[in-house]
C-alpha cells in the first residue's frame, strides 16, 4: 500500500514539474519574441531564459512555430492551457444570454481582455518574415471567421437584428471590428484606453447590427 501511495505521489509531482516547465517556457518565449523578435530568438535562447534543457522545450511545446502558436492559443483562452472556443467562459455566457444587446456587450468585454494579451503577439507576426508565423496568424484569422458565423447565428436567433442583414454580413462586420489589428490601431496607435475601446466596440455593434 505504501509503495502504491508513493507511486501516485511521484506521478503527481512529475505532472506539476512538467506544467511548471511549460509555463516557464511560454513566459520566456513571450518575453523574447516581443522584445527581440521572432527571427532573433532561438530555441536555445528560450531554453536558457526558462531555465530548462533544450530538449525539454521541444518535448513540452515543440519547434519554434509550435511555441508561437501556443502563445497565441493561450492568449486567446486567457489560461495556461489551450481552450477550444466553445468551452471558454465568455462563449458560454453569450450562449446563455437571450438578449442580443447583452450578448454583444459580453463579447466586447471579452475581446478587450483577449486583445490586451494578443496585441504584442500581433506585432511579432507583423514584423516576422517567416512563412510559418504568417501561416499561424492566417489560420487563426480563418478560424475566427468561422466562429463569427456561429456568433451571427446566435444573434440572429434572437430576432433583434436589422432584418436586411444576412448572416455573412453580420459575421464579416464582427470579424473585421474584433480583429487584433483593429484593436492595435485604436489602442496602441491612437492612444485609446482599453476601457474606451471596449465601450466603443459594444456601441458600434449595437448601432450597426441591432434593429
């Protein structure tokens, strides 16, 4: 019995150590990518900054494009783990809310939080010439467009949207205005506060979409 307890304890310790290593790797990669740039950051740099062996970086996360993708995914989820869109708390709150206006307000607040984390990675993607970085960003944009189609259906089901708007147009309007590029234009380039951006975004969607 004692040996069984010890084995369970050891397994838990290994999992905790692996999680701690993964967090350290992602923290190091985020800092280095956003300060040095993607091209100038090597995997050895990430390992050294994280305080782990190079093999540990590859085993815990993967090659450099996978590290960048993991940073984007965790910025989207707001946690240390990748969380599918439908399982995120704000998505569940949107689906549970019957009123279109409130759905849009929930989503605007979520976008403000997400882009506070995602904007620095956008700058990395914009300055990187590596095709794997562009591919990661393009794939995220395509996935976001598909998610906006689902949100458009959710909103349309309330019967509270402008009747002349089709689902594709609703989805495209939200997709364009909720982009990290749009956030950076107003918050970083024009100096808007995150709170002002969030309020403006919700109000803009109300004006454009609601009957």
